[in-house]
């Protein structure tokens, strides 16, 4: 371990970081204003689109029809107020997770419900088709524009240049390193660690570090260290010496400074919807809801899986036949490859794939074991000699996995879920990893949209466990949307 001196930094160091913080906040405000302006344009365009879609074949509403020149603007204003009321511009949800999309959906659906009820109560003659077209176009447009803005924000954060929060991490050394690792795995979330404060940093003429993180102070100089590093956020993690009273005093010290204080709980990889803060006897207790593995959402997920898989099989039938013909004409062996996998609750099933390797490829595995390019229990090799010419193309664009739609239709798999493991892998699972068997495996999942074969064994398991703990229908839709981009880019596919 190598710390910057613990004493309070000199005032000459303060000017630059303050400018950096101001730049970051100014850019965040600009981003929020841009999002609001785009939302307004989308809603106006949706309202006009709904009007022309409804009355395109006529010269417009006739007779005693309601005045759409008043209804349209009123609907736009109401929609914008609904979006703001649902806190869709809250910096804490912008650019990260499914919560932003969920709040946009709620704002649109609730307004649609209110408009429908009011129309029924007052017996309005407003065209239902006009309202239907408007809400469908507008909701889809809002989600698409938010997604495009998020991609732009993530790229800007990856490049740096003031788009991220500057974070000072405070806590014991092991917990500081763990939190730093978590934040760095998601650099696109916008939290850049610029320094750390540990309980007893030693005064030294030489700068001290934890790995590549500079130690800029002790628990006695947190505020000074935050000012010197230009931090706009102080993230406090676990430490036996950082008592409740000490943390409360730190909050008092930060009043009026513009520096945010966040507390990172010891429990990680738990998404926001499962967390509730309850004040009990003056203590902000964090209540963690159990994973939603049953109930109505699971029933809806099962029905959606079967309906979507049946629809895709019907639409993709010509492509499936073409692939089957290409495999049959270019290599010996069956068209489909069946492999035993382990599904929900440890139940084994045969996963279906288009064959991408030569016949009897399993018998050649022992000779190639020394060339394994991944850690953990899986075998992966970028230039696997067993893969056929057609198989390389199928793997590159994940076309070999299309027959798994039959597994989904049969109920052994889901469209979204953890990667289906081999029985040999499951035999070596410990208690933690076995939790990934609590839900159905999926054709796609967090592992596929996060790098596929480029992921380490540990990262793949971590993503699967995160999905099990935090899955939701909104998350599934988000993963399916990201899968399209992951497949087209073909990153980690081999």
C-alpha cells in the first residue's frame, strides 16, 4: 500500500477541482434539459401523428366533433406533467438501469388510464383511435429517445471529460477495494473514483495508494480530501470506526457544500425495486425484499415466452429451413445438436442447437483441453478446429441457438435467463452458484449482452446471480432489446 499526506490540503489545490465539479454539474443539467426538450418534441410529434393516422383518409373531424386544436395541446401538456410527476428527470435514475424506462412507461400508462376514465365519465366524443395511435407512438418514441440518449451518455462517460461523478470512497481497505471494483465494472454508470480515505492513513512524504487509487486522507480529513480531489460525491462503505454519530456529523459538515453523501451497504448486486428504507427508532433500516420467483409476474413471463417463441418460429421458418439445408450439404452428421443441460430446480433436459461442429466433436475435446482459453468450468477456444465453415457463421450471429425456441415453447427454457449449464458444471457448484438454478435458463441473458464468451467464469456467474435476484418483466424486455445489438456486433461470439 502506498497515501497522500493526511493533513488538510493547501488551498492552492482547490481551484482546479472545483471547476471540474462545476463542469460535471453543468453537463448533467444540460443533459436533463436536452432529455426534457426531446420528450416534448416526441410527445408533440406523437399527437400530430395520432391525429393524421386517425383522420388521414378524411379532411379531418366533421360535424359536432370535439375541437382537436384544443385537445391536442392539452394532451401534450398533461403528458409532460405526468412525465415530470413520475420523476422521469431524476438524476439518480437517468442513464442507468431499468428504472428510467419503468417510470416513463408508468407516466404514459397512468395518463392513458386517466384519459380513458375521464372520457367515459364525461361521455367525450374524442376519437379512441386518435388516443390509441397517440399513446402507442408517443410511448414508443419516449422509450427509444431515452435509449438513444443513454447510449450517447455512456459513450461520453467512457471517454471521461467531466461526464461522470467524481467519487471519494471512505471505509476500511477491503471494503473500499470491493466498492471500487464494483464501480469500475460499470464505468458507464458515471461514478469515477478519484481517491480514498481509510481509518488511519499515515503521514508520508510519498503518495500512498490502494492499487492505483490514491489515499488522500483519513477519517479526520474527509471533507478536506473531497475538496482537494474535486469530488462531488462521498461514498461511505463499511468500517467499524465510522460510527453512526460520526457519519451524522459528516452529513452536517457537507451541508451547503454541494457534495452528495451516499452510503454503500455491504449487500451488493441487489437492484433498487427490492430495497425499501424504513425509519425505525431513528435508524434508516434497509429492508430487502426476497426475489420475486413466483406470482403473477412469473405466470405472465411463461405465457409471453410461449407466445413469442411460437410467433418467432412461424416467422423464421424459411430461415430455419435454409440453415438446416446448408448444414446438411456442407458436413456429415445431423442438422440438430442435442446436449444435456440442467434447468430450473436441477431438472435436466436436452437443449437444441444447430450443429456447428464436425461429427463426434465431443471425442476430440480431451485433446484440446490444454488449449482452453477461459477460466472456471467451461471450455472455450476462439479458433476451435472442430467448428465447421457454416458453423462459424452461425456462431458469429448466434443463429445456432434458434432451435432453442422449441425448448422455450416446451417450457424447459425461457427467452431470458441464466446460461443453461452442463451437468458436469452443476456437479461442481457450491451453494451460492447453485442459486442460478432457481429460474429457467434462457436463450439470452445478461451474459449475452455483456460480452458472451469474452466474459470470465466469475463475471458470467455474477451476472447470472444478479439476474436471479433482480429479474423483472421490464428487465427482460431491456435484455431482449440489447440482444439485437449484441448479436449484430458479434462481440464475444465464437
